[in-house]
C-alpha cells in the first residue's frame, strides 16, 4: 500500500526548508507588528521623525537580539530532546528487540498492509539497527531524520527576519521629514507586507490564503490601534 497523501504533506511540512520559511514568517511578522505599533505610538505622541527613527531602531535591535537568542535556545532544547529520544529508542531496540519488532508489525498493520507484507517489511526494517531506530523515531514519535537543526542558523534567520520586518514601517520616516505625513505610508506598507506574510504562511500550511492574510492584517491593525491610543495617551501625560 502506498504512503498516503497526508503523510507526504506532513513530511514536506517538517523539512528544513519548511521550518526555515516558518522562522522567516514568524520573525518578519514579529518585527513588522512590534515596530509598527511602536512607531505609530511615538508618532501619535507628537515626536519628530528623528525621534521616531531612534525609537524604532532601538526597539528593532532589542527585538532582533531577543528573538535570535530565543531561536537559538529553543533549537538547542529541541535538538537535545530529539537526540535523547533517539538514544532511548536505540536502547530499546538493543535491550527489548522482540517488543520493538512487535511495534513495527503493529505500525504496518495499522497502515493496511497484508500479513505477508507486514512480515517482509518488518524483516527489512529490523535487519539494520540504524534503519530500525529511524523507523521507530518517525512512525512512533513523529520525529524525522532531519529534525535536528543548527541553532546558529536558526538564530541568524530569526534575527535577519525581524530586522527585515522592521523596514517597511520605518522606511517612510527616512523619506518624509514630517512624521504625521509619513505615518499613513508606514501603515500602508505594514498592511501590505502583513497580508503578503499571511499568504506565504498559508502556502506553507496548505490553508486558505485569504483567511490567513486577513488574520495577519487583524494582528497588524491591532498593533496600529494600540499604538495610536497608547501614543496619544502618552503625549497627553507628558504634555507633548
């Protein structure tokens, strides 16, 4: 019996390329939403374009460093978990091979193979220890062979993605001296990029593009509204 389309889809989702795309989408969205909210709030508090840029740059540097460190630590923790699980599976294959062989047979039966096919496939898998362990990791635990990532690569991707996400809302303030004239353009740029990110995320997740795009738009819109309200309140409190 061939592998189902669902299993092929799940395998593609867990490839290194798909995980990198998710990191890019998450990082760009974080930079976009957080910096949009900050610069909108600073503009609403009646500060100059120079002050808006300084505030935005300080915020995006902090966000990029924080998200990069988070990506590094989470990847290290994930790798440690995967390696620990592989060590456990290897020990079980060596110490209780009969029980592990029964698990292989059970997995193949659940996939709809005939008794003879189950026997042949089980013999093939269990003939090689590494292949046996890899099979158990994938079929029993859902951990693929390429699940171990480079933490430095993950950190770099996340940091660059956050910085890239901060560019669209900050760009108008580099080109337009008046912050209140730059603000509408910053919002437009942020909205367009947010919708594009939603479409990209839908492509990776195999979901509806318009629905995903609207979800990202709502998040960015919430950041804009909160930024305007918070900035206006801050301006009144500080007497700007």
